[in-house]
């Protein structure tokens, strides 16, 4: 299995390298499917401002992404050197993986740059006229049924419980919660009339904006944030280009696009100074 993954890694990365002839220069980001939409959007925005650059994405899920990078770094059949690697940046679906990659020196320490924070939002069906306008209002209307992720099964549910507990309304609403096994089920319960409101992550709500509307957004600092970052791969072939991209993702233009997708800007304290 180990040799199979190393061979697979070599074939994929060779394909990324040989395709350079089709563009002036490519910037390759190893990323997770869970953040495909925001990373693709950042890539498109960067290409508009840099027509001589083509941003390409290499997708792999969290653990497999780590294994792919580790296989590339430790492969006995071909060692890369500083400035010669095929991957520029690493953008996993969670910052925990970047921390692990930093510890192994698979990404350069000090290059991590947060680009988005994920808020919790409260949504209602478009047809609902008399809707609550804050999370605290859920405690004031005992008839409202609330679709949430299951706190025992999902990150969404855990964050929802943390938010409602911090706001002091969990005890008032717990008996009215319609716990769902995943985000899709929260939508289904809400749109099928099994609940009156739903609590979701902002980007997921944007994907269903034609059928639901957002009536409340969690305030920053209420719960521990879900932050997405990217960092420079150790053997990155063009550090200047990587630094330019890492700076770009913090720009007003990039952040406006991410806001449109349901994210919020990371706090200044989370940003890495360049």
C-alpha cells in the first residue's frame, strides 16, 4: 500500500509538472474537497489580476492529503530540493492538518495565512414571514422547532450547542431541537416542514439561498472559530509567487468574494504578518 501511494503520488505530481507548457506559469495548490469552492474562487480572482498565472488545484481528503505530501517528501525514488517541488501551497479543510504538517516541516513554519472564518447562521424558509431575528429570540418563542446538527455526531451540532449554551438559551430550546445527522438533513427537515428554523454554517446556507434566507449570523468571539488557512509547501518552486498569493487572499477583493460565499474575514490576530 505504501509503495502504491508513492507511485500514485509520483504520477499525479508528474502530470502537474508536465502541464506547465500550457501556461506561462502555474501555481499548484494541494487542497481538500471540503474547501473546493472558496479555494477555486480565490484562484479565479488571482488569475484575473495575474493573467500570466494559472492556478491549479490538486484534491485529496485530509488524511490522504497528508500522506500524499509525506510520500512526496520522503520518497526513496526521487527527492525534491528547495525550489524544485511541484506543489506551491497546501490548503487543507482544517487548520489542525496544517499544524501537523508544520511539525513535520512539510510546510514552512511562519507561512500559514488564514483566509476565511466560518460563521454559524440561522435560516428560515423563504416563505416564512414572521421569523426570529436573533439566536436569543429562539428562547422567547416556545412554538419554534429548530433543526440542528446532532451535537454527538457532527461538528455543526457541536458548534451549535456551544453557541446556544454561550448565549444562555440551550436549556430553553433543547426540548424543541430536531437533531439531524448531517447538514443535508438539516435542510431537508426545514424544507419539509419538520422544523421552523435551522442553524447551519454560513457557506452551506449560501448554497441553498434560493430556498432559504439568513435571519441571524453568529457574532465573532461567541464560539471558537472554524478557520481555514493555507501555507507554503517546503519545496515550493517559487516562493515569491507563493508569498504574493498568500498576501492576495487577505486583500479586500479576495475577502469580498469569500463573504459572498458565506464566510467572514479572519480576525487580525489570526493573520500572519508578512
